[in-house]
C-alpha cells in the first residue's frame, strides 16, 4: 500500500514504543558453547569454548581450561580467519588467530587449531560442528568431534558459565551477571525527545529496494533505543509521493527540539556533487517521481536548471538542524557523490542477509545518546565516488553503521565504556565500509567499489 503523505509518528511514548520493540525478535549476535579435547596434549583433559558470532559474521572465541602442570585456569581469546576450504561444500574451515592471553599463559599454540562450520538452517549463521588441527604449514591434519556443543541464548550466560571465560571485572561479565540501571524517565530533568527524520528514495527502480531496507532497519533501531531509554520518539518519514524538496524544507521548518533533545537525519537515495571546493559533501537528488521521466530526457543545461530547484545540500540541511539548538545532532547522507546524477546506481545481490535488530544494553545507549553533547555530519563517499547498495542488506554504508552500533551497544561489548562515543562509532563505520566496498562489484563498470566515508564532528 502506497502512502501519499509524510508519515509522522509524533512523540510516541513508552507503552507504544514497547509494543513495537517487542516485535523485534531477531538478535544480532549468536552464542555457541562447545568442548573438545586437543590432540597430543596430555596435561589438558579438555578445552571449553564460548564463541560470539556478530551480525557481520565476525567471531570472537574465548577458550578456557585447567592446566595440570601450571595448576592454573587458563583463559585465552582468539579471533578466527578463513582456512583451506573443506572438500564438502556444505562446510567451511577456520583457524584461530590473534591469540590474546586473558588469564595465565596458554600452553596450547592456538594458531594450530581451528573450527569447522556448516551453514545454519536459515543460511545465515555458521554453526560449529568440529574442531580442527593444522600443521605449521597451515595444512589441516585432524578433524575431531566435540565432546559437547550447544547454541546458547542470552539467558544461558550466567555466572557459572562465564566464570570460565571472563574475568569478573570485564564489561561482558558485569553486563550479564550484575544488576544494572535500565534507563527510565527519571533523568532529573525533563524527558527528552528523539527526533528521527528519514528521507528515503523508495520508488526509484535502481535503488528503491535497498533504500526501503535502510528505512525499515533505521526505524527499528531508533524505536528500540527510545524504548530502552524510555524517552519520547518523534519519527518523520519523507517518502513515496511526498519525496521532494518542498516537503524536506517543511519538515525542517517544523523541527523545534528542546535543548536536551536528540535529532537524527538520515538520507538514503541518489546524490551528486557540484564543483564547489567549499562543499565536499553531496547534494540530494529530490526530483519528484512524476517529473523524473521528463527529467531524464532533458539536455544537460536543462537538467542543471531542474536540479537547482530540486535539490538540497546535506551540508545545508546540517546547518539548519544544528541551528535549532538540540543537544545531539546526527546527520547522515548515504548516496553517490559523483559530479553528475547517475541514471542508475549498480546493485549487487552478493551480500549475505543479516539476522536483524540486536539486543540493546541501556547503559551503553545512555552513554551514546544521553551523555554526549555533539553535532556531526557523516557521508558515505568522497567526491567522485559511488555508494553501493544491495537488495539483501540495503546500502553498504548504512548497514555498516548499524553493524558497528551492534558491537558497541549490546551486552556482548567487552571494551571500555569510554569508547562508546560517536567518534568511535563513526571512525569504525568508515573502516568497515572501506573494507566491505571492494567485495561488491559495480555491475556497470565490472570493477570493485571504492568508498571513502568521512565525517565532521564538533562538541556542543
């Protein structure tokens, strides 16, 4: 069903927010427990392992065992990297790497061990099915069955289980075993509002499916944030027939945040740049849908005139928003930044579908959204670059941003709470996007994408 208006949910508060948030059942991390006996190590009876697989398929494994020679409990953390492919196409092999001592000194060379996985029933999760041994040349020498293995839920992460994998002072252990503040309206001041503006080019034939995925995931995420923090939520979706410059300007004119409010503006659609050295950010392609068939037939000079009446610079939007005086202003543009508006942006369907929204930890949400006073403008690519979009996970930059949030705002985050800040979120989004972009092929040029996100941030 098409909606022919700006869709606005004005200041939804706790009861309605909770109704929405409970429908977001998927979790962005998966937890696995397994036990195995390493080959040819006599003084170690067995090794217990806890693996956390994140939404982007990265994984961290904590391994613990009792060393009968040292008479100590040893804990080591490893990451995994792809190893030689198995002859069975339904399985894949990974080696442990980057071993880091957490407690004691490991007597196992974990670089010579790894895991064999099979694809889960939903074709998303990789399920561990066996442990592997390798020689120093990296060749697989042994496949061993687990003594036991289990897929865990978050309720399984009790003190008894975690004692063998985490130190009691580590954030992960504390988050799952200790009672923590759960947010709430009693902030000692008036309840703030989270204003979310999403401008998405949903009807465009070349990128509409990806933009629709972006829009749904962003609404899902910010609704969950408002629920965890028990603050008001004001959502504005500028989409469908109301996707045009006049409605963007009207929405910005109506924005009247309080001085403790949060404003998020996220654009996903077509973009282009002008030859202006003072504006490295893109312009938004806001030509109304009924006018686009005519626009595509215009000569270059006529298109330029039409663009002037149907565009806004994301930098202009940013300046308008920060002038409103909110405590936290987050402005994103996920679009191309080329020197002309491309008629088609290539879509690659090779990306793997994700599990969806993740479990949010209120204390980290509070740190990022309630304690920070900042304004930033972030965009997907520099001048001359295209932004990649897929029909499975949406736009690469937006998906990378949500992936990073999924690592910082969940109970599974085990870093310093001081690093839960916008500079860390945006910097890591840049890194992940740069790494992912070349894995997606541009179907027009047959070349890998190159994306160089950047941002400007200032304290308020």
